[in-house]
């Protein structure tokens, strides 16, 4: 598979990490951070970045696993649980700083989107950094990430699945209720008849093309409205 973007290094605390960067044809646009599923920074995430770049966004996907990736769900589960959340938090802050410091990015605020583990981390990034002004949480889950909504200034779009065994509809509704009770702007959709990870077109066991297309359109409209 050929990708339009390329890998770059960025500072995270006193360390360096890598990310995948993809630019729109215009060479500039609003910034969007894209956060990985538990598999790692795999081709699916790079493809999401390239697709968003074609929609006019400068996209940046930090490699939270420092080069590790897998296709084995047991290994992916271990990697997710082994992720050091304080380090991941530093990586998220570093990614925000790196993307906003890129001359290709228009404006001083950006969006964060994420899938599964990345959906929860996108919300986490916004709670700790007010420069994240919009979040799209695709069926986000990480048992070691606790959200402090007091610091959240971003608008939140939640996209969930009716048949999700990891994040069932009740969990999605609970998160939406907590956001509303905290006075946050949010818009949640629970798509009927689909499973966790229905957006991932590299997983024919769960991918649903029609629902994924609707969710993608919904996300892109939200991003254009919130960050340009």
C-alpha cells in the first residue's frame, strides 16, 4: 500500500517519538491528531490520516507504542494494558505542540480523533490541553484512563456501535450523560446493528461499509464546523 504522508520525529518531554504526518493538496489546513487502536500505528491509521488530508486537514498520528504493532488480539490487549498512561499523556501533549508548531497548520487549535483505545485517549488529551477544541471518540475504551472532565473545553462527538461488546450502548449513554451534566457540548450516535471497530476496513469480520461511510461524513462535517 502506498501512502501520501511520511514519518516525522517530535519531542515528548525529554524524549523523541515518531508520528505519521499527512498534508492536504493545498499544503495547509486545520490540524487533526489521529490516535491508534490497540493494534498500534498500523496501515489503517495511516490510511485514515491520508483520507482526512484529502478532506483538507493536516493530520498527525503519534506512535504511542514506540514502533510496536501487532495483528494478534491477545498481544494487542497486552500492549494496551502495558501502555504507561503518564508517558502517553506526555506524548499527547508533545503531539499537540508539534502539530500546532507545524507551519502547515492553520489556527491555534486542533481536533483529536481516536478509535477504541485512541478514542478514550483523544478525550483524555482534550481534558489536559485546551488547545484541543474538538474530539471525535469512536467507541473509546481504556480501563486505565480516568477522565477529569473539569478541564475539557472541546466539543465532543461520540460514535458508538449497538452490538459493541467492549463499549456497550449503556456505557456510551453514561459518558454522554456525564458530559452533559458537566456542561460540555456533545453529540453522540449509537449506530444500530454494527460491532466494535466497524470503521476498520482492514477487519472484514466487523467492518460495515455503509455505516462507516455515514459515520465518516458525520465526523468530517463536525471537524469542519469546529476547527475549519
